[in-house]
């Protein structure tokens, strides 16, 4: 029975999701990017950071060995794009997961407990939101050093406030409902009420905002790498753009390919998030 119910729920979800055509397009694009990241060693024989694998500034679509051309150091652009997808997805998924975990803990505690705890946590959240996240990330990266782990941690630690705000609002709305009151009357502890009674009803909100945070994290990582604060030891679209700016006038393709990759990836996850919002938003389900 549970399997049948879950199957019906998924069918209902997919029926609503597929109505959003851009969301389907985003899902297709994201699936292609994920496949590319997984199959990177098969799709290209070159190390994306290896120099002199070809002549310098070879134009794109000239040779089969380097379909996207090469840069000033003879690095294969196609390999950089393929392996850069791995870095983008890793940063996006891990940073968004970190932000979702922190934001959920803060939001659920604030929304359920209320009072002085709520005031303190929300003032702390407001403090994080006052200063633009990009400038905070610049400052933190300058202190902690350049590594992909630090990039993920910094982005995740700075991206939780919007999630906390939404989770708090949902907890405040749900905590006074009848099934929560019934759980209190039965003697259920606060932790169990938060985790078993309320949190499952907030999962759709966390899923939607978490998906949108993936694209935000990818853009932020690209920006940090472009300014020289990313990890120089991994393939990154932002690093490619940083080197490309030095030769923008005579090698246009050095900017075009990583720029398209960043745009498509961020756009794909934004469209997926929009589709998830349509499919999971309880208010839309009533229409």
C-alpha cells in the first residue's frame, strides 16, 4: 500500500512538473551536464590543466583533437569545459547541501521555539543578509586560502540565510495546526515534533530553495575563480574566464565556451527549481 501511495504521489508530482516546459528543458540540460561530468575521462584524453597538448591559440573546429581550440599555453579548451562541469556540480551540490543543512537547523529552531531564541537567530540571519554574499566570500577566501574545499565551505556557510527565513515561516505556520497539538497532547517531545511532524511538511520548500542555491553557488564559485580566489589546481570555468580576459581581443572563443557552460548550467537549475515550485507548492496544488 505504501508503495502504491508513493507511486501515485510521484505520478501526481510528475504530472504537475511536466506542465512546465522550461523545467523539462532544464532537467534535460542538467542531465546532460551531469552525464558529461561523469564521463569526462572517456570524452577527452587530455588533462585539462596540462600545457602544450596542442599549439597555442589553435582556433576552434580546426582539428578533431581540439574541437574547442587551445589557449595561450596550449591547453585543450574542450577538456577544460568537460572537467569544469565536475567542479561546478561538486561545488553547487555540496555548497547547497551545506547551506540547506544550516538554514534548516536555524529556521526550524527559530520558528518552533519563538521568543528570545527567535529574535536572536533572526537578527543573526539579518546580519548575514545585510552584507552582499560575494564580498563576504571574497574576504573569507582571502583568509582561509585557495582550495576547492574552502570554496565549498565558504559558499555553504554564507548561503543559508534565505533558507532559514523560509523554513522559519513554514514552521511558524505549521506549529499551531491540529496534528501538532495532538502530538503535544500525546506527550511527544519537542525534537520529535520538529523532526517527525513538522519537518516533513517543510521538505518541499527546502527542496525548491536548495535547487536554486545550486545555481547561485555555481555562479559564486565562477566569480571567485575569475578573481583569482578559486582553486588553481582544479579545472574551473571561472579560472578559464580569468585567463581568457588577457586574450579577449584575438581569441574570442576562450570566453565564449566557458561563458556558455556557466550560463546553461545556472539556467538549467533555475528552471528545475521553478518546476519544482510548481509541482510541490501546496497552494498551487489546490488550483
